[in-house]
């Protein structure tokens, strides 16, 4: 097997990193001759196949899957948790897809993408290293650690055959009520998000994996989840330019290979009421292409989200996105719906609703990206790499060190922590059943990752798991357990949205038992229990993060994290206590 790629093994023509591409000029100079030759020789069906990215249902390619891929000349695939069983299976599956590409008339490799943001959004969990997410990195504030996290992720992705990460998130989360971003963002400060985002992009792409800046033009300040319906960002154009757009502008200048759209309405840019950015020519072509100068590949967010399907058929949405300037329509689910979307795109191209020039612009950009990342060379994209570094002790140590640097002590008024050895012999751990909250197939999860981590220090710890919105009976049972313990550690998961979790914590605080609260996703949860005397922001629930929380509670590490968002009336941005105060 070939060795894993390193930074030094990735070479690229500086011309590939230009923000604007003169296709005719590049062809004359010989820089894009290969792509242009391919483009000229491709049929319409082959071109349209490059302009979609599809998901499929299971952990292997069925004959039906292969027939579908062949019939529509599919050029790009997204992997979700349902497609991953273990490391060997994942690598075999990605390799099989590239084998299919290598036997086509035009031997153009697949973009094989995955959402491996780290933290709460990770598709590779079974045997791979799952690093803390963006807000944990924001709590450290170090470009070096952001780069290191991105390198580990890209290294493991390449070993498994994935060549495109649908990350990093460049949304600036300055709205505590944002239901879909939160800890997926680096924080609320434009400079912090920009610095860490660019560092992540450069590290990822230096190892041969396409980075994807998302969700353009920015959905950090929304109160509706676009999976469910259409959010609006109603700020002025001046505010957007100085805030939401800024990280994307920096990413473009840093050479990011791809940008993903947001299913969000921006009235300051798009005058048509309730037209999502994904379908807006003013946003995708006018703003992103012409004003910001992006000439990489523009991919939609999944077109099956509520913000889109509540207003458009899947075929209409796909066509409108491509007409507006998107290069790839992302279609994650449903074979019949995927086929309907592709047929609609083909029909629109045949009658000129999507012009041949528009098709060639997109396919030219896609081919140029694929050439930059070795996907026009079967010798490169068929190379198989050692899996020994995937989930290695070294990489897991990196994840743990990031977690240790990020966990943030928000309150410790009675000095309950650090817990001295034997100080509280009877520990009760009360936390949400994470498996029921994440809605993601995830082999790393246990009933209570928090309890599992704390048992490394208190083997006899008892635990109780509650639901997303605990009922009265659950709250009563949690209180009964607490009253029989010497110390309670309670975890929350989006309690700022689910008020019943706040009620549970407040009921625990009303007992005479010392309580340590751990926010296992968004730190905004503390608004529900501002009276908590001891509170830790963890920014996630992964094994490395829960281990760091346990070490902090028992004094094995000092708290070093700094809150990268503000919690109005409670904690300003930058809050972070030490054990000394």
C-alpha cells in the first residue's frame, strides 16, 4: 500500500489557486488544456452527471446503485453515517466507486464527500478519531490547534478514500437561539472565526482533501433551522459585508476549493421575497462570483431540507440552483427523487433553460478542482493507503489535548471542584441519552458518555439518563437519585431550547447536594440555571471531551478554555475561570 500523503507530497500549480479563472487564457497557456479537452469531448449527460452529488442508502453498492450511477453518469457521492460500518468497509466502498470511475470513457474520479466537522457532527466515528468541534477550538483560540485538528481529520479521510470534507463551518454564531449552528461555529467574533477557519482550510487542503466553506453567505444569526423551514437574515448590506461575509471572503483568498450555500433568505441581497440564497442568482453569481471573485466549486446544501422542499419540487429546486450559479446540486436521499431531479436538470439543459455556457462553466470548474486534487489521474485516485494511522493513539492524543485545552469553567462559586480523592465517595451522574438527541447513526455513543468518563475516577458512580424533554416522572427520579448521593454531576444538551432540561437542573439545585453542571453541547444552556454554583462548558459529548471534563472535575488538569461566545447577562465572551479564581 502507498504511504499516507503528507504536505510535501501535494504539489499544485499556483495558477490553480487564483481566485478568478480565465478559461480561454488558461487553455492558451496550457494550464487548463487537459480540463478543456475533457470538457469538449463530454456528452451533455456526462456533464450533468458531474453537476450532481448523490447519497445512497446502505453500506455497500447494490446492483441497483451501480446501475443508477452508470445510467446518470454520476460524478460525485456524499457519505452519511448509514454508509459506514467500519474502517475496512468504508475504504473498500470508496475504492469501489473509484474503480467504477476508472473504467468510464472519461476516467474522471469521484468527489467522495463527508461531513467531518468534528464534535457534534461527524460521520466517521467507528474506529476513526473524532476531534472536538469548532467551538472547542474557538475556546482555545489557537490557529496551530485548528490546523492540527484539520490535519488529523484530513489524514484519516485520505486513508479511507474520502477526498472532500464538507467543512469548515464559517457561520458566526452570535445568536444564542440559533437551533442549527451553535457549537458548530468557532464563536461569535468575526476575527476568531476567520483566523481559525482559514487555518483549517489550509491544513485540510495541504493534505489533499478539498475543504468546503459553509454555509454561504452565513447563517449564524438565525432562529429557524433550515432543515425544517426557511430562516431569514435581515441585516443591512453594510453589516453583512463587515460580519457574515468576511470569513468567506478570507477563505476565497486562501484558495478554498469549494463553498456550500445556505438555505437562508437575505433581503439585503435578494429582492424576491423568501427566495433562499441557494436559488438566488444575486447571491450565488452576483455576490459570490462577481463581487467576491470565487471561481472554485459551489455546491448546494442538501436540497431535501425543509427550507427548500416546502416551497419547490426537488426538480425545480435543482434547476433553479444551477441557473443561479451553483455547480453541484446535493441530493442526499431518495432514489426516485434523485432521478427526478437529474431528469429535470437534463430536460432544462436540452431546451436551453440551463444554457450550454452555464453547464460548461460549472463542469469546467469541477474538472479544474478535480485536477488540482488528483482526480483526473487514476494512478492517484486508485492508490490505497495504510489504515494504521486512522484512530491511532497519536491522533486520539491530539483530540484529547484539544479537549483539555477547551473545556471552560464558567462558575465555581463554592469551590466544589477540583474534587479531592475520596471527597465525595457516592457520585451520581444524571445526563441526557445522547443517542436519542443527535439523530445520527453513531457507533461511538454510549447511554451516557459523561458517566463512562467519570467512572475512570469514580468506578462506583451511579447514572440516570433522561430524554430530550424530561417528563415530570423523569425529573422526580433524577431528584431521588441525587438525594441519595454525595455529589451530582448533571449534563445538559440544548437546555436553552428544551425548557424541561432546565427544570430538571433547577430541581437538582434545590436539593442540599452539591451539583456540577456540564453543558454537553451549547454553553447557552446556562441561561436556564444561572444560579448553578459550578458549571463547565464542554462544547460537545465525544469521548475525548468527556474525558477532559472528568479530568477537570477531579483536578487532573487545570481549566484553560475561554468562552468564545457571550451569554447575555451571565457570561461575557472570554469568560474562563481557573481553580484560583
